[in-house]
């Protein structure tokens, strides 16, 4: 086999391996985004329940639906209070208002294919809590943790797109 033939075979082999890896990785990536979408929608079901307790205005409630947008602002304490309430609703916080690791892991696993993301989500949230542990106000701390969580998920390509969430909202509305 000539040098040119070996180069072509080697290049072809690399291309085949790369294509196989992409085939394996992209569906996995898509699966985690789908799980994050399901977790987001499932967690969001508690928002209406928490509206009064967290003193959310109708306008702030609508803002909440844009959580995954890059320009979403984490500047309203009542959003942190709403997230705290929603987390309590699903028993995801300890008495000290910190993430309950086991319950959060199980909550994420309760969604279809949730096991592919449960440990990573718990790890991300825990890391974010460590960064903001000194904030004495629970609502502000939880809001900072949520912001850190979002930024980390966006960086890791785990966040669902607004288009994906909107499509799901529409499908749910049509099914009602």
C-alpha cells in the first residue's frame, strides 16, 4: 500500500470514528436537553401554587416562563422566594433551605430518562450552593443559586431552548 493510499485509509478511518462518536454524542445531548425540558415544565407546575406566597405579580409570573433565555434577569427577590416555595412544594429543600440531595436526585429521576441527568443536576446545584452559601437571605441565596445553575447549564448545553419549551406549552394547551 502506498503512502497516499495509507493516508486516504487513515483519513477515512478518522472520519468514520468521528461520525460514530457524533452519532453517539448528539442523541445523548438531545436526551439531556429533553430531560431538562421535562424537569423545567414539571417543576414549573408548582408556580401557580406559589404565586401568592412569594408575592409574584402577574408580570413576574410571565417573566418566569423565560427563565432559560440568556437575557433573563435575576434581580427580583420574589423570584427567589417563588423558587424556594416551588422547591418546598416538591420537598427538594432541607429545613435549612439547602438542596435535599436525595430528594432532588429522585425528583429528576422521576421524569422519562431522568437518570441521565439526575446526578449532574444535583452536582451543579450543590456547586452553586457552595458559591452562595454565605447569603443570609434565603430568597436572595436561592435566586443566586438558580442564576448559577442556569449559566452552568447553558455553558454545558443542557438548557432547553425557548422554542422547545414553547412547542411543549402549545402541545399541552392543545391536549387540554
